[in-house]
């Protein structure tokens, strides 16, 4: 059967005598003498309005053409008098390809709660909001690849199964083929403990030490039991790594990447973004546009702590030099103080992983976090410690098995260079682009504590 995607049909330059579209019925309205079927095939946010006249051959299948049913409609494409769409189809034939029992079909026309929709994650892509989010996510992924390609970065893949812990935060998922109870890892598949990766950075650094500029775009896993709207146990990270580069180079890279991806999605996904601007976050598009124009703010960690101490706000977690910034602190800095994206640099050495380069003050490291109003941290990165002795000292202090990192320290033995990189959480980027405030609603099948359905 030759069929036209609804996205293509809606862009037609002229009327057409016979066209076939397929899709799922989103809504149906019966009038005197005819029925309206709003059909969507996922190719665009806009539904195709199909008009079926009573008494015609096409009308024979109308009793089965209920919400959620899959249909094929053939008819004439004619200019629509409606405001919502330019074209509509006057049906000559209507075929119901797959029934949907109206009594039990879970997607009702009325607005349903996010919580309920999460419980039917296999059907929620059929709602306007999730379909638009998924199309934006696809455009954003392409925009990221295009950005790095234009900047001469090589796209590489790093392992999902690893024996090392990059972040040293202990939030690791173990992978084993042993029977439960058998703790002898020498009998295990890899003859040593195996984990799901929390970051591709360490392997990424080795590839950047040969190719100069690389990036990864892959899944990462963290067993942090933080039941927040911003953390998932499985998420995707984009991790560029640049040789012959320092902290300021990746600050610049992070800012230009975010701006480029936002601009690209504003351009490619106007129709889908309009849904979020209208129903989820008023002013979203104007905000995104302004963020592509204005320079991001920059604060050191030490300045940030001083600002927080002087803010007069009563924070739940008191703040002083040496503590990690909490969400409430990050929100104050980005939303209240800067009122735009802000890059915080030079965090205390004591709260950051072994690989970050020590600054000359001996107390801080060349780290950066990009914080956004409404989202919090979207990017974390650093210049890496390229000096062997310093790195070995930090490894000995922070890990129980420094010898496992022999290959990582080798990079500092053979042709070591200043290098730097960062990680962008893809889901946090989608939260930024859509205004959706819960990470569970930007992942088709979210993995969070206690939740592994689908
Ligand atoms: O700040 P993080 O932990 O940095 C790293 O993993 C570095 N190794 C990256 C690098 O330098 N190559 O994580 C980076 C980003 C965060 O800023 C956040 O956007 C996202 O990953 N992220 C999460 N997103 C969803 N759920 C979680 N549990 C996340 N943890 C981190
Ligand atoms: Mg971080």
C-alpha cells in the first residue's frame, strides 16, 4: 500500500485526488451526516483531519473507528477551512487495521496525570506531549552529533561493562553470572568484579590522547538512591574530551555546544516546542532564544560560597568552603543571583574525584559545573591531572585498588599533555528543551529506584 506520512501530506503545495495516510485515531467527533476523525501517525504533532460522510462505502467501518484504533484512510486532500491545519482528507475509503476497545483503552481524551501516564509507559508515546518530547529528543541528538562533527571531534564508543570506577562515588551496579551467594569473583565471567559504567571518561581520555578530540554518546548507570526529579539510575551522557586544552577551553566548548544545540532545536522543532511553550512552561521559547544570545555567567566556587553566605537566605544545608553545593544553593546561584546559566569553577579538591587537575593554590581543582535556572547541574567537567606524581598521590588516597588504573596512569608516562573534558546529561538537556520538570517524563522507560517495569 502506498501511503504518505502525515507530516508530508500537511506540507503539500496543492490538493490531491487520492492520498492514503495511516495512523491512530486521536479523537472522533460525530456530526449530522458525517464524522471527523483526527488521525496521527507520529510523524508530526499536527493531526490529519479526516472527514467520513455517512452512507458512503467508507462509513461502513465507522463503528470500529474508535479512539486508539489504527486506520488507513484514502481520499482527496483538500484545503481545510479549519484554523488548526491547512489540509484535510475527505475519505473515499476507511480501513480499520487494528481495533481498540473503547471500554478498556487506557488513554482517555481528558488530560491524564503524569503519574498515571508513567504506569502506562508503553502507550504514553501516543499522547501529544510524549510524542513531541521524543521528536525533540531525536533532533537534539542529531544536533549534538552535528556540533561535534563540525568541531572535528571523533565519535567513539566506550565500554558499558567496566572494572573501574571513574567517579569514585561508589554508586555502582554489579554485573555477575555467579549464583547468588557465591562471592568468589575469580570464578566469575571476567574473573574479577565487573560493573556497569558510570562514565566513559577514563577510556575517553585514552582515545583523546591519540585522536586529540573525541566524544562519546552512550548509556551510563548509577545506583544512587536519590528519589529526586532529576536523577535516573540509567541515563545517557555525552562526554567530549580534548587534548592540548585547559579548563577555559572546555568552558568555551560547553557554552558554545549548549547554544548551538538549543538554536538547532529551536529551528528544527518549532511545532513541537510550541506545545511545551503553551502547556508546560510559558515563555519557554523566548527563554531558550535569550540563552543562545547572552554569555553565561562565571563564578568561582569560593565566590559562590561567599554569595550564598551573604544571601540572607535560610538554607536547609549550611554552606561554607569545603561543602558540596546542594540543589538549593545551585538554584539560588542560577535562578536568583545570576538569573541565567552560570558556570561554577575551581571546586575544593576534597569533594572532587582523583582525576581533576590540582590548582596552584593546592586547595582547589580545575573543575566546572554548568548550572541552569530550573534544572540545576546540566554539565560537569574538568581539566584532568596530567602530572604523574600528583595523579598517583590522589589515586592512592581515593581508591582502594590504585593498581587497577595502571593503563590510565600510563597516559601520563608516555606523551602526557594538558587535556580536559566534560559530561552533559542528555535527559537534563531534554528537561531544558521541553520545560518538563521530572526526568521520568523525558525517558521512554525510566529506571529509578524500585521501578523496572517495561
Ligand atoms: O558530573 P558528573 O558525575 O560527571 C562525570 O561523570 C564526568 N566523568 C564527566 C566528564 O567529565 N567526562 O555527570 C555529568 C552529568 C551531570 O552534569 C548531569 O547532567 C548528568 O551527567 N547526570 C545525571 N543525569 C541523570 N541522572 C543521574 N543520576 C545523573 N548523574 C549525572
Ligand atoms: Mg557532577
